[in-house]
């Protein structure tokens, strides 16, 4: 029973018109009692949410100087992003990874780097995603199709909203009480892989109606993919006491990039705003998700490459990264020394298997290597999506390697693939190379990833 209702039950004849002084006194008493009574700020699980977030950043970055040359001028950067999605928490993975399933309504990322406008977005086909948080990392995948690396990069830098509960106290609190934020939410808000110093101080600053306001601030130093950084954060969080729900977050931050000696090499200022409410999205109901694989596996975690210079695409696993794009050639590498080279060809320049085998053997000979064993050419799939393959065991500079080759022929053109594998990895990777070759499609890429913005008037 609320204090207002309690007082009117005891004094049914009291009205605002007749006793304004009593009402004023009543409000003062209620405020005092509310300030004295501890409150619990916690979210129950099992609910879906609608989230909308915007980010604005501006800053400069100083690039390192090449040996013997003067440092290049500082690079200006600015950007703005808007994302809106419905989100439903899922049960954690057996390894403890927290996960949610999202359905994106809007995803717009715009930035200007060194005066060049760029735009990024998510393709409509993969607007439904599962986002896993392992440690300080977000790992997204879509049960509806392979993601581009740029799409992964966009999602993983977004705030993982379940982590925001780390700004809430773990005990009942009164106005002006303080508590430290958890390491998990600090990592989430700063994108740090390792926290070396500092924390976020949280304080219950106000209760307005049935909304509690928490202020937080702090200076954090640590390491992320940019290297050592220092971040200053100041923000507020809104909590609906009746719904038991974080409804908003406003944050301003200053990130200073540091070199090995702790000197500043860049500075980025940003503003982040998030609103959140309960959702009844039909795309995330039990019926909508029935039969959908929401656990990561080798199929739904594939990436897709869509060339910006050449009109072909292929799927590949996350062990690989695109290390080079030069004209008609694309190179993939992993962190163990395995590599793949793709070369797009027009129809008239696609070699036969005999020609490609002779060419590959000549390359080994030019490197003063030798072939210690080989597999003859074999057709994996017929035209119009024809794929042929062969393999060789070689030794170059006294180092053994397994070479896998493929030829792709399609109506719009073709491609050759050459893979150099460490013998210890060949048993696992050779079949994977075949699947990559079979996934190649020749033709114009779909518009996705990072593309130039149209210039005004064009």
C-alpha cells in the first residue's frame, strides 16, 4: 500500500483545496520516508526488450612515423550510428557464455576518416542474430546465413545490454549510497580486453516518481585491440522501480590512445544514448524460434566474402582472415601459417586441370622445391557450378607442405584456388578448402559492408 493511499484512508475528509498545508507536509514526510527506506534495483530474467541506441564520436588519431621519416599529420575521425532491435535473452551456453537473440529493425553506421565518407549497414537477410558474450568479447552469428566480417565488427562493438546490470547494486541501497561497477560492465562500456587500473563509481542520486537514477564515473586504463588506452567515463542510468527494468543509459566518454611509453597518440570523444523497454516482438516468440538453431556450429558461424574489386564471393570459416585484396586476387590466412590464394578469371582464361597442374608444378620447381606425392585431378561437381581439384605433397627449403588446388567454372567466369597447408593441419583443412571452393559464386556482389556514401548532387 502506498503512503499516499494510506494517508487518505486515515483522513478521508482531507482535500487539497481545504488543507494545502497538510498536503505539503504529507509530501515532505513521504519524501523523507522514501529517502530512508532502502530499495532493491534488480532485473528479473526471461523478458524480451526493445532497444534503441545512438553513438556520436569525434577525434583525431596520430599515425606512427615510418623509420627515418617525419610523422604524418593527424587524421580526423567522426561518426554516428543508430541501431534499433528487439532482444530476448537465451539460456547461457555450457561454457558459461551469455547469449541473446536479436532482431534488428535499424542499423546505420556512418563515419568520416581523413575526409572520406563511409557507410556501413546490415543486410536484411541476416537481421536476426545470436550474440554470445565470452569474457570481454561479443561473438555474433546468424542462423539465417553467413555474416560478412564487417557485419561482425559492427555488432561486436555494440553494447551488450545484459551486461548493463553490472551498474546495479547487489544490495538494497538508499539515496546517495555508492558501490563499484562490475568488471564485466566496465569491459563492455570501454571495449577493453584487459583492465589494468581504475573502476567505475556508482551512486543512487535521485528517485523521481517511480524512476531511480544512478550516476557513474571513473577513469580506466587498460588494453584493447588499439593497444594501451585510457578512458574517462561519466554517465547516468535510469531504472523503472515498478517494472524492474533498466530503461535508459546516457554516457559521455573520452578515449586516449597511448604509445608504449604512455604518451597520447590520439583522442576520441563520444556520446552514447540508449533507451529500453519491454517488448512483445513476434519475431522472437517461442513459435518464431522453433526449429531455429541458436547454438553456434560450423555451418551457422561461416563468414561470407563479397569482393569489392572482383565479382565473386565465397564462404569460409572463422579460422581464416582476409589478409590481402589485390586486383583479381584475394588471400586468406590463419594464425598458424596456413594460407589460401583465390584468383578470379574471365571464362576464356580458366585453365584446364592439366594446365593448372603443370603451372603449379612449375611454381614448386622455381622455388627449388620438389613434389613428394600427388593426387590426380578429380571433379567434385559438374557444370554449371563445376569444381575440379588436385593436391600435392611438396618440400621447399626442407620444409614439407600440403598443397591443395581447385578450379571453378561457371557461366559468368571462374576462379582458381591454391592452398598451402601445414602437414599437421592438412587432415582437417583439406576438406574445408574443398567446401570453400564449392561455395564460390561468380557474379556481382550484393551491396553490403562498408561502401562510399554518394556525394551531394550525384
